[in-house]
């Protein structure tokens, strides 16, 4: 089962938890105030035994009913004050800690949107989901309770021990005897529980992945009758998680057994010794009552050590898992000026034309794209609906070398590829002139999709360079690059949003942009939906057919009227009649757009001005469709629809 990369080496829980300080700093005043109030409330609780001593040695011994009633009133007021202070503490921390959790979740989601595609390829979505939900919930609980009460209980125990030693130092020493074995047990428990907590939280992530895949792939599961095998896989992972949780429970039971038993034995021994001293007259009954009441008041602070340490270890593990993602290097929004071999990319939610629907997951990315337009260039449609571009050179004239889209000795190797393996792409030299459409043809696994992903920098080239109108794309910010290059992939991704939001995330801003894009993509079916373009398409767009999803993805790619268009087999899921209509509309778009189109069939190839054949990671032929049919057997073979050769997939 896929899981996260191996966890780091054992670490200090305190050092790990200190990484939360930037999030806690804005609410530190309320947290410190709440801790002080909790300490004050606990100390008030320790005054109660002293009142009992006064009552036993005074009014009770003197048979003074008025004094007893007065003492009872004191006890009532102290108990009420303690309860009110603890309630006030809870009110103080509730709102700021929910704000901390929300801030961390927002930062995590924002960071996930900026991480490269290579990161998302390695990490199962369930692991990321568990970090954004379960782990952050654990951190909020830690900040609300264990963080405060580890301090409060520590101060309470210290003050209580001092009070007992002042009452009678011999009885106090008896009470302190279990301190050493309890401390040793806590140290051993912390080391063992830390590993178990990490394993359990990773297993929760794996289980979340299985559930998510089972829901998203329910049609496949039902269609192939695989519900039993899926249920078996779920039970297996669930059983492992159950075993880990039981192991955690055994560890917790062990430390609780030690922490509860030893202090109880010490209190029993102190009771016997104190009773003997009272009988001898060396200790007053009130002092013994006060001593034992103080010892009993410390039972909760001592007994809570076990589960407070357990919650702290789980919080430390959750913090570690959270920052494993936050520490991952994001793709830079600015120009890099270099070719990192680690592969840049857009977030998973932005792989098809944008980062998310307007008003939902994609509002910020769309705004960023509009802000990234250079001065003097407007994203709003001009009268022609397009941004100024270099003119298409007249027939018979050479195109300037630096214009259009150019690949210069481009090579690419996946960062996780084994040492010694051949690169996916190498020596790619290709020039797409301004306003020209070029079809990219090749056998399955030849690297076509990888090549198209290099243009918007979903991956970074590892050799050579790619230029747009003479500018190296690594010298452009990703925002600027992706505002000029639109992408539609073969597998369209739609979000749980309206049709209009899904389309306009590609860069459009008005209803006219939406209507134009739907018309170009022959997606007029959207107007016939129950709420028109305001209809929710559902998760992954599964309420629509494959052809409908693909047309909406195509509409998203053209809605921003981009300078450069990258289409990965955009017609693969369309029927013959719809394909013909979309092709006619695309011809109008491609007439003044520089486009790179991955094609698998002649009808798509005929949309392009020229064709490039990709074979073995290299461009082996460039020409028109008819030229390559006559002169290149491999191309003729691919276009004939005959079974493919014995080429091995490179990726």
C-alpha cells in the first residue's frame, strides 16, 4: 500500500512542538492568561485542605456549630471560585485555538497548491488529507489541554508537595518515594509511545487513501465486481491500525498502572504512619486530615501525567507530519534562471487550466494570474478578443528565429528515475512558429505528455531550454508563463463546483468569455442542464459523460484566449459527430494561436499545420501529414491504426 516517505529519525518532542510557536505567537497573550488562571484555580483547590485543618482543629474540636457553618461557607466559595476560573480558562482558549487550527490548515492547503507535480506523484492523497484533518485536530486538542495542564499540573504538584512537607516532613518524604520509579516509567513510555503514535497516524493516512480511492473509483469497483477484494484490502489496513491502537492502549495502561498504583500505596503508608502519630499525640488530627486531603487533591494531577504525555507525543508526531509537507520545497513563483532537476509543477488541483473554481479553491490563483500580466497588457478581451501577438509571417517569408515556441536540445529525466536509465526525452529540437499549430505524434509511452508538460513548467527540463518568443521560460515567473500558456489534458479534471466556475478558472472573467469558450468547445449542452452554467457538476465531474467533461476542459483551456495552447489529445472522448463540430470550432481558434497538440488519430492531426513524430524520446521527423505518410513508415504505421510495435513505454 503506498505510504509517505520514510519518517525522519527520532527527535525531541519538545523541539518538534516548538515549531508551532509562529502559529501560537498571535494568541500567546490569551494562552498565557488561560494558563495563569488555571494555575490560580488549582492553587485555590489546594487551599481547601488548609480550611479543613482549621475546621477539624478548631470548630470541630471545640464543638462550635457556627464555626463549622462558616468553614462550610469558605469551602463552598473556594469550590465555586475554582469552577468559575476553570470555565473562564476554557472560554479564553476556545476561539484563538480554533483560529490557530484554521490558519495552519489554510497554510497547508496553500502550500500544497504550490508544491511541484513530482511531490504529488509521490504522496498518496489520503496521507495529505489526514494531515489536514486528523493531525490538525490533534494539535488543537494539545494546545487546548495538554500544553496548559502539563504546566498547571506540574505547578500544582510542586505547590502541593511543599504544603505537605510543611505540614509534616516525614509524611511528605513517604509520599515522595514513588517519584523516582514514576519518572523512569515516563521516560521509557515516551520513547515507545512516540513510535507507536507515528505508525498509527501513518496508517490512518493509508486507510484514508483506500477509502478515497474506493469512493472515487466506485464505478470501476462495481463494474468489475471487485467490492470483496476492496473490502479485504480495507479490512487488512483497518486490522493493522487496530493492532497499533491496541499496542498504544497497552503502553498507556502500563504507565497508568505504575502512576496510579505507586502513589496510592504511598498515600496508604502515609495514612497508617499519620494515624500512629496522631495516636501518640505528635500530630494533630487536623494536620493529618489536611495532609491526606492535599495528597488526594494531587491524585488527578499525578494520574493525568500518563495520558497528557500520550497526547503530547501524538501532537509531536502530528507536528512532525505537518511540517514534513510544509518543509517540502515549493515551486518558485518567480523566475528561476536555472533548471532544477527536481521538477517543478502546479498543484494537483491546478493541472487542468488553473487552480480551482472562482470563489472556491481557485480564486487566489486566478487573481494572481491577472496580477502577473505585464504593464500595458490587459487580460480583458480587446475588440478582437485577444491580446496583441507577433503577426504570422507572410507565406514564403522566414519566421524570426526567436519567435513562437522553441525547444532547443531539450532533455528530461524524472527525478525519481533509477540511476543509469535513459532519459525520457533527449535532444528535442522543435520550432513552432507564431500562429502555427503543430501536432505531436508518437507511440504510447514515447513521451508526448511529458513533452507537453514541460511547456507550462509542470516539470522542469533537465537539459537544453524552451523559449516563448525568445524568452527562456525559466526566466519567466510561473504566473506569467501560465497566463500565456493554457493546457488541456487527455484526462479532464473537474471540481465540485458549477459548470461556469470550472470553465472560468482557465482565466476568463465575464459571461461573454464563458459563452464564447462553451461555443468553441461545442459544450452548449451546459445551457440545457437543470441550472444552466450554474449547475453543480459533482465531485470529479462524474455526473457528466466523458465527452462532456473533455469539452468543458477544452472550454477552460480556451476561455482566457491564451497566446499558446497545449492540448493533450483533446478529442479522444468525443463521438464522431461532436468531434467534427469541435474540430471546426478549433480550427477557428488555432488560426491565430500558437498550439502544440498531442494527436493519436488522423482527424486530430489534420487540425495542425505540421506534424512532429516523437520516437524513442527524440523528434525523428517533422513535416505535413501527407509528407510523413509518404516518406516515413513509422508515421504511416501509427496513422493506419494497426497494432503498435514492440516499443517499451519509457514512463
